[in-house]
């Protein structure tokens, strides 16, 4: 389940950056998710920390924007 979440988030980010969705984002997301889960507990901690930082930055950026 964790692998699916990580793969989906990475694929979504690549799709937003490139503007062209599809196979490239899905493939890179799948490879990144496998790399994180295969490295064991250290990979999960590092991947979780990266994800938490991205979520924190995104939340901080939405609070800064004036309405």
C-alpha cells in the first residue's frame, strides 16, 4: 500500500511539472517507490521525511497566498 502511495505522488508531481502525463510519470513513480521500499527501514524513514517536508512546504505556501 505504501508503495502505491509513493508511486502515485511521484507520478503526479512529474505530471504537473511536465504537463504531459502518462507512462513516464507512472514508470518513474514505480521505480522510486520500489527503491524506497527495497532499502528497508532507512529508505522508509528517508522517504517519509521527504514527503512530510513537501507537505509542510505546500501547506506553508497556501497560507501565504493572499485571497
